């Protein structure tokens, strides 16, 4: 069952920073509670489509060619969340934060001109904001269990839909056609783009969107 690109596969994993070993992501609820991992969910096995950005690109590359089983996959920073980029450290005047009613302190996450970053230093009238990924420059290790490949068309369409479009979308598959219930109408070009991608990845024959059929 050697995995290949665009295969749908069900996995579980726990990810740790190297060398300190701190868990920063996991599909195991008990591990998340023990290691105080916040903001993760849902827990349990995750269905992904390989090579489509559902997980880290470096991790996807390591999974391709593997079979069912348990693996330890170590990734250098460049293959994980990237190296630190000095160009993504920017200086702002303190007054800019005061205008936004934000007290600038190291560790505070801010949105500056539509970009999310973390305040690193506050010196006099200047504030340094880091727009690198919080884990940039970190080597990581993933402990992954490949449970099985996924062939069920309903699950495939639902997996792609929730990843690309809306985690609450309702999916119905009947006679090689998928009907996807969504909360809001999509502009025609975007709907067509999503439709083509879903058909390409899943092999379903047709896709339609219904704004009235949603959870």
C-alpha cells in the first residue's frame, strides 16, 4: 500500500520540538491535556489528501512511499515551518499601538496592516514585531501512525470541502454527484474553482453548491 500523492489517508500524530521535546500539536486528546496544548481540535484520526497542503509539505514528502504503520519523522527547520527571516522583523512606533488601544509588551500577538505577528521587544518609542511563523527556525519530530487509505467518496469530498471551504459544510454524495451545503453563496468563479479541485482530487463526476443545505 505504498502511499502516493493525492492518496487520501487516515493518520494520527504527535509533534514535538527538538531538542527540548515540547509537544506543539497532537491528534491525541489525552496528550494535549497532559502537555497543555491549546487550540487543537478536533481530536482523533485525521483524514488528509497527500501533497495538497493538509499538513506540512516536508511531512507529506516523508509519508509518500510509506505503508501502514508507525513512523518517527524528523524535519529540519527549513522543511518544517521555515527558517527565521530577518526581513520579517519590523519596527513600528509605539504610538501606532496606542492608537489601536494595544499595550505593547513582548509576547503579545498583534495584527499590523493585515499581517499577524508577535511583539519581540519594546525599546522607548519603538516596537519590534516578528512576522515569522512562531515555530520558524525550529527543528521538529512527528510521531505518525498511518492507519489506512480512504476510499469512501463521501469522506473524500467532505475532507477536501472542510479543508478548502468550510468546516461546517454539509456533504451529500449520490450517483457520483456531490451536493455541498454552505452558509453563503459563492461568487461563480470561486465556486467553479472549488468544483474543479474537488473533482480533480476525489474523482467525483459532478459537484453543486446549495446554500440551503448546511449544518
